[in-house]
C-alpha cells in the first residue's frame, strides 16, 4: 500500500469548510484512497473512499487530483463534533480481508 | 450501516489479573476481526488478526500467550489480556471488515474501544 503524508494538525472555524490534504505520490493505478476519522476515545469511523473521480456522501467530499498523487477531504460545514484525527489510507483491493495500517493522521481542531 | 459492539468500554484491574474484552458484529457476520492497541498520542497498531474457527495470527512482537484471542462464532471475537501489568494499560480497539467485495471490502467497522487501566 502506498505511503501517505498528512499535516500533523489543522484548525478550522466552526461553520467553515475544513480541507484536509493527503499526499500519496507513489500511488499505483489500482489503489484506492480511503479516509477514516477517530474522535477522541472512540474507535475509528469510515468516511469515504475513491479511485480517481471526486466522491461525495453525507459526511464529506473527496477530491482526488488528476494525477492521483494527492487528495483532499472536505467537510463542507465543520462542527465542533468534527474535531478528530483524520486518517488517509491508500490501499489495493485485496481478495482477502486485511487490517488497515494507520499513519499518524491529521488532528483537526474545530474552533467555536 | 454495520455495527461492531465492544465491551467493556472501560476496565480497571489489579496487576496480575486477567481481563476479557468482547467484540461483536451486531448485524453482519465476520469471519475475520482485527485487534488494535493504541497508546496515548499514538496511532493504532495492529496486534492480531482473529479468524473464526482457527488460530489467530499475531503481529511481530505481540505475545500470543499474553493476549489470547478466541473467535468462536461468526459474530464474536474475544481478547483476553492475561496476567495484566501496568505496561498493558492502553486503548484496545477491534474491527471487522464488511462482507462487500471490491473496494468496499476495505471498509472496516470499528468498536468503540476498551480503555484498560492496570494498577
């Protein structure tokens, strides 16, 4: 699975969009980008995933650059409850079930 | 969506005692579950993979005799920390992958975690 690089921390004002970047310059053509988040003292939560097209669901939007070397997770209207560590994970689609490998993620602090 | 229930959420025990943590998939079957450990200010580290009906596989450096894993049914995996010591104090989290194939197969559902404090 490709290595990812994320800023260690970011701040965002409540009600504003939070844009969390992830660099994955060594991504291969059939690796997907997944985002999870972990609110303090809870288990991680899946947010969204994509291959090359932009994706949107009820939680967030995922923008993947055309060369796929980086992506941005967008929380359109951040709330205090979005304060969490966000993990960007790039991985193949495996035939078997394999555990996720978590990096250090980005700690997003939403400010009131 | 799929729900994974983990119990207890918090446990305090004396050094030398054993603690059992349960992880249940509530609305789906999980032939595989994963156990992670997380120390303060650190990321999740995989401890072991729990396989229904067979032995668990442990990551390098994780003592299999200390962290006993049992996956006796398609919805339940247990982690027992035997002879716990203060250095075992940590946040333990389980997860189960959904049954979907393709890229959705990489979506995992996590329990809420168990905070273990060994005195």
